[in-house]
C-alpha cells in the first residue's frame, strides 16, 4: 500500500482519511489484513504477531528517547542551579567557623602517634614509608592532586664512632658510651641505636690530640682564647651547644687549626640547671638528661642551603655534581655530638690546665657541678673517630595541590618538613600532624563546595634536618614558576613544645598575624583570652601594656624551610609555632611519650596552631585583596637602618672624628629610598581602600539582583545570574584593578632580591634579610651593609648602601605598578569573579 493513502469513503459516503501516523504505522508494520469474499477482513496471525513485536520495540525506543530528553533538561537546570550555588559556595563566615571548629586534638594526637612510631631520618626506609603514608592521607582527605617529587642529594649515615681519652693517668682514661639511656616508661627510647648519635654532613676522620674548651664555639670565643695565647693547631675543640648554629662551631674550629670538634649539651643550657627549684631532667621533667645527645647537621648553613653537591640548581637524578671536597658548605674535619655525661671526663682532663673559664667572662662557665671549667689544652690526648657513609640517595617531598578559581595562576605555598633525627615528636612532627589535620579540614571545606580564589600548594618536605635540602631543591627546581606565581609561603616546623605562641615573618604579614591570632582562643586560659592576648602579654613581660602595644614578631633567619622562599626567591613568608620548656631537642627522647607528658598533654595547642594556620591559609588564598601590608615593611626598614650604626659603636674607636665613617653612617641614600617606599605604600593603602569600597558596591548590586530575579522564582525556574551590561563591564574593570593590585603586593618582596647575592655567599640574595655569617640560625638585617661596618670598611659600606637603595627603589617600582592602564578592561578576568564575592563586606573588614 502506498505510504500516503488518499483514504476511502465511509458508510455515510463521506471521504474518510486515515491520520498520518496511522498511515506511517501501517506502512512500517503492514496492515496485516486479508479481505474475504463476504467483505469481512480478518488478521493474518503471523502479521498480527509481527506487528505487536515491532510496536513494542518502537514504543520502547520512544520511551528511552523521551526519558533521555527529560533527564537532559532536568540535569541542565540542576547543573545550572549547582553552578550558582557553587559560586556562592561556603561564605567566609562559614569557612571561618569550619576552620575553627573542624580541627581535632584527637585526630592530631592519632597522626602524631603514627609519625613517631618509628625513626625516619631522611633518605631511610622509615622516611619513605612516612612519605607514602602522608601522600595517601592527603588523597583520602580530598586532595587528589598529590604526588611525590624525588630528589637525589648527598646525605651521610654513621658507621662507627669513638671518643676516648687514650693516654695520661689511668684515672683519667675513659671510653665514651655515645649512647642515650633507655627510659622504661618511654617505649621508643628502648631502641637506643635506632639512629646513632652523629652529625649530618660531618666529615669522616680518625684524629688524636689534646682537647681545648672553647665555650659556645663562636668565632669570638676562638678569637678570645687565641688572643690569650692558646694554640689550637692539632687540638680537638670541646664546645657546647647554644649561641650559634652547630655547623659554624665546626667551621670556626677548622679555620683556627683544630683537627676535630666535640659538641656537648651543658645542663645550664637545655638541662634543668637555672630553670627553677622544681626543674628536672627527663623523664621526671621536660629538660635534657645526663646521657641525652643533640644530633644535628653541621652544614655551613649561612653559606648556602640545600644539597652540597648541586649548589644553586636542583639535585635531580642525573644532575651534574661537584666533589664533596670542593664544596664550601660542609666541614673537612670530623665532629661528633656528645652528652654532658660523656663531656665530664674530658673537663677533668683539662682541670688546672690553661686558663680558668671565669677569666674569659661569666658566660664561659656552664652548669656542670662536678668539674671546674678550664680552657686546656689537656695533657692527655683524646681519640675522635667518625666513620660515616656519604652517598647520593633519594629523598621524597609530598606535594598536594588545590587548584584556585579566579586567580588560579597565583599560588599560596604552605609547608612542614617530615624527616626527623629520630622520632621527632616536636621537631618536626608536631607540625606534620597539625598540617595533616589542616589538610583534613580543607577537605571538609572542599566537600561543602568551597574553592580557594588562588591555588594552594601543600608540601611535606624531606631532609630539612640535613640543611633544608628537600625544600631548597624543590624551590631551585620550580624557581621560575615561584617567581611568577607564588604570593606567600607559610611555614610550620616544630609546631608545639609548649603554650607560648611565637612567629617570625616578613613585616607585611604582621597585621594578618595579629588579626588571625585574635580569633583563636588560648586553650588553657579563661575569660575569652585569645592567643593574641597571651602573645602580647608574653612579649611585654612585666611592662604595662600600652594602647599601641603589639606582640613581638621575629625576624626570619635560617632555621627552617622558609629560607629558600625568602632568601633565594623573595617570597613573603611567615613561620609559626608554640614553644615551651623543651630539653629533648634532636634526641631519642623527642618522643610521643614526652609530648603527651610535658609538651601538650591534651593536644589543645596543636589544635590552636591548626586553627591559626587554617585562617591564614583562608586569608592568603581567598581574600579578594591580598592581606599584605607594605606600609609596615617601610616602617620596619627605618628601624633596621637605625640599628646599623650600633654595629660600629663597640669596635670602632674615634668614629665621630672619622669623616668617612661618619658620612657613611648617615645612610642618606638608604633613607631616601625607604622614604620613597613609604610614600608608595601609603598610596597603595589608599588604592586598596577604594577597591574594597568598589567591591562592596558590586556585591550589593549583585545581592539586589539576586533578590529580584532569583529568590522570588521557584527553584525549578531560577534564572542564571546576569547583571546588567554596565555593571558587568564596571566589575570587569574593577577586577582587573584587583588583579593588578595583588600582583603589585606580592611582587614587592621580589624587588629586594639582588641577583649578585651577598659577597662570598651569593646563594643568599635578599638585601634586607640573611642568616648571620657567624650566627647561622640568627638573622641579620641589611647584611651587605652590616658586615663591612663591623670591619670598618667604609668604601664597601657606601657601595653596599647604594646597591641596597637601588633594590628598595625596585621594590617601590614593583609596588607602584603601571597605572597607565587602570581604566582598560582586563579580558583575563572572568565574570565568575562576581559570583565569588560572597560576603565581600566581611572580606574587606578585618579578620
């Protein structure tokens, strides 16, 4: 039958036309009828069956298509609705509440117990296991973009050690045990050979000679004895921990002709002596015990950080390496750490020989009551053996990434190192446990729809204990990206050893520190006392607290993984932690048991640290305008300039009559450059205030629009937010200015980076901050000016001042930006920015 049948006449004689769908149906499935003689028609049974099958199949297909179409339409509106709410996401107030209420002291306790369950010195199997576990936890908590980045630095491990008095009266002869005692109540201390007592990067050697006591082993201590006629050649220096970084003690000894160094812990320093009538050694108290030994690196950290064999470039597997003996950052003489228990026989061998320690000054006498402190040299000889294995070995940085939204090409980096000399309950794994709980907390925010404005990179560094190795190699590897995109770095090392908050930071982050700590309650204080309140009271001491008083924020030196970020790249940086009575540093007793008994028994300060850290992450990753305050930087630079003159006062006679010196110490160029930076910073403060007001106006417009067009519509019919064209274009311009402002704020610190670096240690490139050449951990300001002042080299002072002034002007230029394009559209700004202004009025207020 033809597809388009014209129809036939009905009983009434009218023309009857079949509906088109009936004709279409019949054409496909057939009429299935035969006409009989009597005019009646009957269905052929086979055709009828065929027709039913085809009909069912077609109906099924139609139903599937219809369901798919309906599902697609519903999904479209659901996704549209979800997009709207995801852009509104978690408000700032809700995010703050989550960051304050989600961290758990119980969770942190669990994580710390895991980290401290086995020794995990860098490059060992225990270290690798903690890296893999940390990575798995990051992913479990929702940071799916997590990887392990492997580097291959030089590390060393102990093979054999000996310290012995080998001649002289038999009553003096002694074989040091070089081992820490077992503490029955501390389970992990029972493996007292888990990591033998040794120095990272110490040189192998077998030397014998008389022993000389050189106090803290500072450069001035060696100079004092040398001036008094002590000959160091061929001697073994006995020095105590404290005063300067241990590696610089070895460096000074090497320069003065010593053949080896022994570094001991004196009870007056981190033992119980002088700590009050109730102070006791571990396990009765938190202080160092007679057999306790402080391990640690003796790398020359003030020369450079990182792998000694790949200076200035990353220690990749196939990297070109220099020889160990050609490195200027590791010792060439052997050294060992020892306990005060093992130091006592050495002092007895020096009694009555050389000069009484009290002759050199009151700080030359320690707290050992069973001996008299003399300089020596001893008449008896001491044999020092340090046999170590040097090897290039893998280390493992765990790197997690949360991609940002509006400014995803700008990144906040946060980090803590994971490796420990033994178990590391305080150093570093109090920070590791806190960071893991912060990651868990950020995962909760992500599940609720929160996304950071800027990308967040979370780093668990390795091999920090040897010399900031993991972080330094990573920074050198990613230097170009960091220079372009890194807005700030937040470091936490030893997060908690007691209840006293402390922080060191770039001056531009001081206000943020004050604001954030004012939101977090001090766990063990009453009447709503915040961490800020306790910090301020601690900083002021017995002095009355004035209206303008602020807590003391330290200057960043070289104590942890912030160094490559600040000193090599020029990244705005902060370092956080709670301190206390901590006498088990780098020993076998820095254990979970010590933490649970003395450091933070209920883990509430760990929880508070995580809250502070989380709020800082929120502000630096998601505040529309970066909370970086350049005016504070300019203010502090004035103070640093005033401090420079004091460097000359003790050592330069007749300085007021020295015309060249007097002129140099006026620092005219430096002060003029700082004044220029202050002026630009003031202008930036005004610009930021205007931008905040403009952002608030846009938010109000959007809020009004949503009220009219969104909340009055049923959920199924809510339209996508679209502001009028004029408002959208205005928003585009304002967001372009915000982006420009943020770039200017974080790039300011880059201006302080001098590609030439500091003379003699050119890896350090920041003109404002560096570790002291002979201090190590301790920071100095304007190092290229200060060092020649101490030498009285006024021509070098003038040259250095000019160069520093140039870089302060460069920082001013970065901060001022190019204002010619202020009114141009920034096409890189997506209109989704408008949706991310949820609670902008809260963002633009103080934390």
